[in-house]
C-alpha cells in the first residue's frame, strides 16, 4: 500500500504579530515550558515548525529565535511522553543544562535527550532537525538509553556526518509517498 507522509506545518508569520509568541508558546507547551527570561520581541517574533509522521516516529524541523526552553519534572509527570529526542542543529548554538552538567551544541552537532529526564536549553536563533522516537522503538537498539541522556556527537565525527546526512535527507522528503 502506498500512502502520503502525514505532514503538519505552521508558519507563525501568518499570525498577527501581537499573537504569534503566545500561539508559539501554546503550541509547544506540551513538550517545553518557555522561560520568562527569553528575550523575545513580539513584533519581530517568527517561527516555522514542520512535523512529518513516519509511523510512530516524528521528524520535526524548527526555525525560530533564541529562547530558554525548560523540561521540568512537573511537565514530565503531566505529559507522559515516553520518547527520546535526537536533534541536529542546522543553524545556531545551544547551551544544555542537565543536572549539574553544562553542555554546548553547535551547528552540525547531534545530541540525544531522554524526554523522561529534566533538562534546560538556552538557544541562539536556530534551525534544527529532530527525530522524536518512542522509547519502545529505540530500546530495541539501545537497551540502556537512559545513560545516553545528553550525549553529543560532534559534527566532525564519522557517525555524526552519516546521521546528519540521513536527517537532512529525511527533511527533504516533502510531498512524497512511502510504501507501507
């Protein structure tokens, strides 16, 4: 059977500038809390968000301004997301705080986050490609996925180059079909 890849896209530029940032915060509130320290100017705020559904795995691309993203224990308890997040930065930089560890992510780097554990992100203006994978899927290949929370593959490593090329190729799948 052949079917179209389910895709949803939001371009917040199409929303009245007075409402954009509030709509953005509401859109991602199930996954992140945006810290009030974010220096967002509503008149110039914009974001683009596209999600493609590959069965139970989501491919997400985001482009927006720098912000403080938080995934607290409270949010984790409320949302029940039992997923892992693989992110490659296409543009920008991110500081990641996991417990007492402070990590830096730069253009081309790839990192893995366990959504069942808290973390805090401080980003510059950025563009990224993300795979959101159910724990039940990834545990088949990485049984102790929890210990890789916050792991970074630097952009100049062979594995990061291969994985980055794959993520970029998946992003380029626009209106296409896949065999099921």
